[in-house]
C-alpha cells in the first residue's frame, strides 16, 4: 500500500437524495438502476475478517456478519442517493452509504443560543477564526450544547446537471466561512460545478460559493455573505475515549437534528473512497454517476486515508460535514462516515460513526482560507500491514523507498517497520498514511521504527503530495 498515494478516503457523507422526477422513497435499489450511493453501498461491502496486506479485509469467515463502512453525506440524482487515549490506532476500510429518501425539515433549535455552563473552559483564538481550548468533562447539559452550538451548524444543499443532494456544514471562521465534506459539494465526486445553497438553523437560505476543496481528506470550505456564530475547536490531543460526543446535522434530510453518545475510539486511521471532482474531460466520458460499469461491476476508484474519532452517537446519511462536539460545545470533528450492516433494511446507524479529527480540520481550513488549497505530507515510501507474528508488533512495513524521497533522505530502508509517528502508534498501512497526510508538506516528524528487531527513530521532513 503506498503510504503516499493509494491510502485515501472511502467515506461519502450524503444526506438525502433528490430526483428530478420527485422525492425517492427509502430503498436499496438494484445496481442497474440505482445512483452512486446505493450502488456503492452494494459494491463496497466489506467482510469482517483478517486484514490483508493492503488493509482490506479478505473473504468473510463463516459466522461473521458483513459490514459496510459508509460515508454519510449528500447524494445525487435518483438514489445516488477503548481504553484511554493510549496507544493504538486501528486502520479501517470504509465504503459509501445508501442514500436516504427526501424528508421534510425538522424543528429548529428554538429560541436562539443559550449560554454554555459557566464551567466552560477558557479558549484562545485560532488562526481560522475559531478557538482551541482544553476539553473538560460534561460541564454543560446536552440541551445547553445544542442551543449554543446549533446555530453554527447548517444544512448544505448541492445541485448540478447530474443531480442534487444535501449534507451538513459548520461555521468555522468569521466572514461566513463554513467547512463541510468534499463529497457533499461534489455530489460524491460526480460534479465539479455544483451550485451550493446553505440553510441556517433559523431557516434562512443563502447562496454559497466554494472557496476551496481538499479531496485528500474529504473537506471543503464554502462561504456565504452573512455572519454566522463560529464554532470553537477542541484540542484533539485532549479528546479521550468515553468523553461525551454530540452530533448535530441533517440526517436523512432532517435539519437541526441532535444525537449524543460517547467517543468510542481516537486516533483511528480510516480508508474511504475519494470524492475528487472529475475534470471536464472525465465528466464527458463518464457513465451516469460513474460508480458502475455497464455490466454492473464496480468502477475503479482511488482511496484516501484520514485520521478520525469514532463515536456511537447516532449518525446517518445527511450528517456528513456536520459537527461532532464535546460537552463544552467545542468541535471534536467533522462527521464523515458510518459503518452499517450490509443487509437490506439495515443501512442506518449501528453505533459506529467517524469524524475527521478537529486538529486536521483546523489546519486544512486555515490553509484553504489563506491560500485556496491545503498541502499534505508525502513520505516517499510504499508500506503494507505487518502480518508476520515474528515481528512481535503491529505496524507498517516499508516495502519500497522512493529514491530522493523524504524516507530515503532520513535513512529509512526497505523492511523497516514503522510503529509510531510523532509518538502516535501506527497499527498498519492505513494508519501510517492517515498520519502522514494529516501533516502539512515540509513538516518534520519523528518516525519510530524497528530494524532487525531493534527500535530506532528518524527525523523525517515530509515531501509534498502532488
């Protein structure tokens, strides 16, 4: 698995699907007639089993259920529709979720924002206009958090000639800047020129422009001509397993919905399908929705790897791009994917959802607002999961070092097993890629590795993913 090119993203967060012919009813359409989400839902089912050399599960084992790890955002046309923060990141392979039917809007947050508890921690200004502060345990009720943070969460509607759909977004900087998922504004990678409309929690409809997109980590920044309450960022290093987690967004098209649970895991590496928008040439050559070949088989698609927070808060299609908050009302992550059972009728939340870590979100949106785009680190090595028990630990084995790349310059060699990056454990190839991508190009990271059974460290100045 190439730690610099092939591990990307497999999560499509689309909420509700609209069809030019009218609203669609919830269903699991057949591949021959379904849109992107429903089709990919069937095509990307992943069995539970032993990870193979590239992190993808192998054939299912008797008695094990089939899980489909699905993104949760806006879809297109027809159904395009455990333990404290210690140590271990686990790489997961995710696919997209089946699209939901168009449902009416839900009740708003009612009465405007209430002040958070006086126990809310002090915050400091962050570059993008938000703020970063220490996480504390349950200083506010969920109702307080919903009332205070709700006005910062919006519903994002995207439409193009190929279809339309909805997701969620979060106001992250003064001046009307909003973060959402890239797959929301590109209709799961099917449109490069979608028109974007934002619906605020108090019912205003605002035209939005795309400031910049980052398909490498499935994020996008859009802007409206209005001031919205800006969310504050939690410090990712302070997020702990067991912390309160509150999700706000538009699941199944139900705007202003609030669910809660806990943080189930931190520092996971998640592999999902890329939602990069097609070029004009690609669009002209593409089959409708692009996910299936004429014979019904799945079309080839790149993957991306991202660092995520796992939660059992109920998250469903349409939550994509919305907020995952802590008990202080601070942004822990941007919701991006869910795991669902692969059988018909069970495509909703099963208590395994994922949000892009706040630290990565903040870096990327700051760079997009400042420069129109964000950079990502490149290790310059091909890696795979460690499956040999004789190694004595999990990690990412370097299979090949690119001549002149960052890994080679730091003295890393073929056969070295990467076990940590900047002190965060690496459990496999997906983990390694997610952690490298989370850093900006040119940053120096400390890589801990095993060579001939001996542990060593290397200071690596990352290259830039082109």
